[in-house]
C-alpha cells in the first residue's frame, strides 16, 4: 500500500510540474504576443489595427475549451501535428494574449491625455513619450489586472485535462478512478490550486506596493 | 483615430503619412500571403470539400445546433441569475463592518476564485454523490458555474465600491446618513453604473464556462458540435462552426459592454 | 439620468428576445425531424429496418409476470423505461442527431426490455458517463443502465447486475498503415490513448506498464488521435473499436482481446425482483432467437460470421 501511495503521489507531483510548466510557458508567450498585439492596436497602420482588433474579438469570445479541441483535434486534419503539450500550451498563450493586450490598452488609457501632450510639447518623439512618460505610469495600474490574467491562466491549465494532458486535475481524476476515493484527492488538489493562486496574488501585491506612488 | 492613438501620436505630417501608407501596403501583402497559405493548407487536406461542410446547410442540422445554443443560453441565464445577486450579497458582506460577515465572505471568495472550474465540476460529479448529495445534470453544470462566478462578481462589486471617491461616502455621512443609507443611496448606485461593462464582460465569461457542460454530458453547443463531428466525421468544420456561434453571441454581448462604456465615457 | 438607467433594461430585453427567437426556431419545426439525411456509414441505418423489425418482434411479458408494487409495475404504469446509456457509441448506442433515434446493441436491448415490460419500445435515455452510472441508479433517476457496463465485484457493491448479456474485452486499434503493433506486448514504450472514463486505462497500466497513457474524453477523439498519429494505439473494448474500424478506413483493430469484459445490465441494488426479472427476460430472448437477430442487425453489420454464443447468465463475478 505505501508503495502504491508513493507512486500515486509521484504521479500527482508530475502532474503539478506539468501544470506549473504550462502556466509559466503560456504566460510568457501570452505576455510577448499580448505586447505585440497591443502595439498593433495602437499603431497608425490601419491593417495592423484591424488585425489586432479582429484577433482580440475572436480570441476573447471563443471559449478556451473550444479552442483547445479545435487546435488539438482539428489542426492535424490540415497537416499541422505538434506534440500535445506544445499544442495546448500554445493555445493557452494565444487565448490569454488577447486578454493581456486588453490589459495593456486599458493601462495606457489610465494615463491622462495631458501627460502625453506635455511630453510632446517638450519635443519627445512617440517612442520616447511611450517609454519615458506613459509606460512608467501605465505599468502601475497594470500589475493587478496582469496578476488576474496570470491566475486565470494558471486555473485554466486544468482544461488541458479535457484534451489528454495529464496535468494536476487530470492526474487527480485518474487517481480518483483508480482508488475510488474522490474526497481526499479533490481536497488535496484544491489546496494546491489555492496555494498557487495565493502565491501569485502575494507576488502581485508585493510588486504593486513597490511601484506604488506614495501619497 | 482611436483614443490611444490620440494619446500617443501627434497629427501626422506628410512624411509620417507616407511612411504609414508604405507600412499599410506591406502589411496587406503579408496578411494576404498568410491567408492564402491557410486556405491552401485547408484545400490540400480536403477540408474545403463540400462533403465536409454540406451538413451545415441543412435545416435539421442547424436546428440541432440551435437547440444547443438554446441550452447554452439557458445555462448562462440561470447561472447568471444565481451568480450576480449572490456576488452582490457577498460583496456587501465583505464591505460590512461586522467581522463575522467579512471573514466567511472572504474565505468564500478566495476559495472559489482559486479552484479551477473543472475541478469544482468534478467535485459535483464524483465527490458530492459520495456524500449522498446528487443533482440533476443541469444543476451539476449550473451550480459550479454560478458558485465560481459569484466569487468573481463579488470581487468586481467590491472593487467598484472601493474605487469610489471617499468624499462621496463622507459627504453622505456629513448629511447625517447612516452607513447603510450611504451605501444604499450614494455609493452602490454610482458603483453599479460604473461597473456595468465589467459585469457584462463577466457574463461573457460565464457563457464561456458553460462549455464545460461536456464533462457532465450536458447537451450544450460544444457537446452538440462534438456529436455532429463524430457522426459526420467532420470534426474541424463542426468545431469551427461552434466557434463562430460563440463569437457571434459573445461578440454581441461584448459590444453591449463597449457601448455601455462608451455612453458613460471618460468624465 | 433616465435614459441611462434604461440601457441595462434594453439589453436584458434584447437577450430575452434572442432567447425567445431561438426557442421558437427550435420548437416550431416538427416537420424537420422527419426529414431524413443521407446517413453516414456505420450508423446502422443500412440495417435500420431489420433493427426495427427485431424490436417489433420481441416478446411482451404477461401481466401476471409483473407483481404489484415492484419496480417493473412502476415502469409499466409510467409507460416508458428510464435507461442510463450513451448516445455516441457506434454499434451499441448511437443517436441520429436528426431523427433522435437510437440504434445499436445496447439501445436495442433497452428498447426490447421496455417493450417486454410496457408493451411499447419506449426508451427514455439519460446520458451517463462511467462516473455517474452508479449514482443515477442509486438515486432512482434511471431504472436500468445499458452502457457497455462491465460487471466488476467493486461495482456490484453499489448496484446489482443482471446478465452478463455480452462478452467483450480490451483490444487494440492502430492506424491502418501501422504494422509494428500486433499484440499487447508491442505497446511497451508506445503512447497509448483511451477514453478517460473507461477502465481500460488501468488495464494498459497492468498489461503494458511502460506505455504512456493519454486520456481523451470521447471515442471519436481517441480514434482521431490514432489516425492523426498523435497516439500509436488506442485500447478499448473490442466491440467499440470494431465500430470505429467499420466507420473509418484509416484505422484497424489488431489481435484478439487481452482482457475479458462481461457486460451487465445495471439495476438498483434495492430492487432484487428487478434483477431476477431482467435475468429471466434475458434467458427468454436468448432462447427465442431475438438476441441473435439483434446482434446481426447491430454488431453483426461490422463483423463477418455467425452471432457468438451469449455468456451464461450469472457467470461473471459480481452478477
């Protein structure tokens, strides 16, 4: 029995590692793509703006689960077969990039118009204005929303279980089927997820305090 | 020109305009190339053939999908009818002065915002029946969705109330209003109006959550697409059609949110 | 101010109108359901006539066989049998999305049992998964479960099993071009997928411990994963895999079953009269030839040869 227990714990640990890896990779991808999209959406080039808008509209309105089944089971039909982990992680990054993009845009909006006007009056270029005046102020208001996206992403990795990735939720379901003891398994996994979200929240709180303006 | 552009850029001069035109041309060419590549990829693998798509031109199939949309909307409506009032009550509890209300509301919020919805569904599916609590399939889907969303709604409400200018509440107190009166007449009405867009966005999330109905074998839109894909062996088209349906429905909702936001405008 | 407060109300009204429109569209059209489409291969419609004939020719119980106060009497007065099953298992229980008609071996048996008790083949299907079957039987939502339901001693603690009525076992499905996997020992080190709710995952772990197990939600997803090359093999009950092979030429079933899965009919543990009654009915349809005819009309369409001999009632541990 103890040996079986350690085996199960090992599997759950492996599931947790997968969850964390997916979360980290997908969030990095979402941040990069989100910045790119935000740049597209604020660029003066109309087709890029249209692409940015269309992307955000599409990916914010299609449920993640639909995207996952579409990418995992649909893409191979058009000859695009990647490993399950890669497909799922990329799908998450694509989905959450739309939300990151919106957070960035909303953050930029919180900066009063006068700030940019003042920067331009000083002769700053658009790039200088963004880098030295707008972003430093906007970043402050982005910390909390970005943390929310991060938490949402971490929780949404559980959906990978539905398309065959044996991450934490999947391993829990697997162990449940095997040992026929759902309560213990779910309680333990719930604790793990609570720990994940709490640590993200704590981290965000710390960053937010560090960048806050003291009044 | 969009609001951000007005913030970030000066009115372009002749050289900037020329550069923009060149960039426009180049990006159009790249986009057209990507689109061609995609269509070619679809065509090569026979995903554009009539047999793959013809089922979706037939009324009985469309009717089958429409009943899925109907179920999705029904789940969304019922879950929202539970989640939004519950979220408001929870927010008020968290803002209340009594520690005995604040504590439990806080634990509830932290817990349900930290548990993945899928895990919560599994609890309703496997764990609760073990404890002798079973629900019909519909409620096995609606209750977890409502519980999970109510915690988020509570957070939205709370943030909205806290974001109010403190002077508003202080002015109310100085007029002799009690805490409850100030909340009821001054703080909450302003907060709700500010929050409408965020609440509509939350409704979109709730609708998206209803796709988890497949876990409990509830025949909502995604599950129906799955059945069609399996039956006619056209998985990709079936899921694409379902995705398009979600974009249409949620797009309408998001548009409403954007319109509400626009009406309020920046003061 | 007044104009502002109407905004949410108008939105709400719009949503209600949209819901009403969808409801109207989906409920008004009754003629559409009789409109038949060209059915895809393997839905069993090629033999649908004989499927219907088999059901229509099945026996009906004498009123004396149904004691008052029993579960059977309750079903009889209700006029339909509440069945826990699936709508997505080719050859066993597959629903035509258009007509809503269920065909297959399990579906046929359920309809025959409904006919035996009530005189009409009225099956009221409640979709179950491997996780919800026991709970739905225990709380009385369904009277019986016909769902390629393997009899196991553990499950027999929670529900009673009539039968077994069919004997199957785990087999292996691979892509048609794959010649490297012939038996269960060839699965070592390969990626093997199966349905998340089935017991096959544990069997793979037991018979091919080094195989990498991938769990998908549905049969179609598993079959597709094999066809697309995402998984090397797919392990599930042979009968279900044969259905996949029949529908899709891109995959094939290899070898013989490496486990034994006796399928039983789940009935509530609290109604022993029901178990005895269903067992008697099984013996009757097995001896009068209805069982073999149903096999021909369903599973037989995917297999060549004569119907197998049904397993002996009560032969499985737990039945």
